């Protein structure tokens, strides 16, 4: 008998392949077997990599992030897979927002007239439509920013900073995506959630940086604040550029 995964030769009394660790399956699929597999894979935290990764990124993010960097690859879902989950949830909440709650995109209280409201709504809509692309592009940018912030500390190189942000940025977006979907129950809840998302970034990034670099809370907070400030200025620059493009677009429409 041979392992169906790695072709290693097996003895009849073995339940797992000693070469690749795969479970030896000798019987046909049944409903009972599929039910047990579902419970084993989905409900048990210790055997479900995405759930275990999510939980441990709350409890002990250093174990997940630093563990992956130093070779722990079996216990948790890899950072690219976790990032994909975050992209999926971001896509779901933006779809719901654009198609079922478009009125939540209005910022009428901050606009002087109807024309400005239209421009603001259009710009916000376009940003949401390209949210996953922006999300994907921002990761290498914030990786570079954080490496510059910790330039004197050689503990992690640029590639390792990428792993830090794939996990951390994805984890924050998973949390905020779920909270935003819950906040769709009312417009006031939605606006409140968008407001408190900034403190979530500051608190969680501080928590991760402190654990990874073993710094004091005060130094960690200042480093995190500087990192997010640089990123915020960059994001504001992108938003301003988009606003100028749309202002030009609307002015040309009026002339025509």
C-alpha cells in the first residue's frame, strides 16, 4: 500500500503517513464521514487554521507573525491565505454597502451644497469599488513605511516586514469588515463604526509592534502613531488627487 499524497510505501497498520503526515483513507465517502470531517475541520479551533490564526492574532500575535518568519508554517494559515480572507470580507461589505445601503455614503452634513454632495458620493463610491485593489496596493507601501520607521532596528528585514503587515493589516480589516457589516443596522451605527476604525488601527498596531520589538508602551505608541501618520498623509494625497480628477470631470460635464 502506498500513500496517495506522496507515494511513500505504507504498512497495513499505519493510520498516518510517516513521510508527509497525511491521514490514510481506505473507505469510500459516507455522510457520517463527511459530517465528522466538517466538525473536525470547521468547529474545532485547534484543527482549523483560519480560526486558530484569527484567535491567536488576538491572544498572542507574536507567536503567529514571528513564528511564521522563523519557520513555523504548519500551525497557522500562511499570511497570503489570511490576506485573501480579508480581501473576501472587504469585497462582501463593499458590495452590500454599494448595493443595499448607498445612502450611507452621503456626507451631507459636511457639504455646502447639492453639487458637493454629488461629488463626495461619487468619489466615495469609486473608492469603495476599487477598495480591494487599494487594499492590495497599500500593503507594500506600508511595508516600506514601517521599515523606514524601524530603520535603526535590524531585527526584521523588508521581506519580514511584509509578513508583519500581511497578517496585521489583514487582521484589522477582517475585524472592521465584520463590525461594519453589523453596523449596517442603522446609519448612525455605520458612521460610528467608521469613526472608531482609526483607534482600532492605532491600538492593534501598537500591540503588535510592542510584542515584536519588545519596546515600552510609550515608545511603541509614538512609533505606531508616526507610522500611521505617514500612511494617513499618503492616503490623503491619493484621495485629494482623486477628488481633483472628479472635480475636473464634473466641471467638464457642466460645460457640455
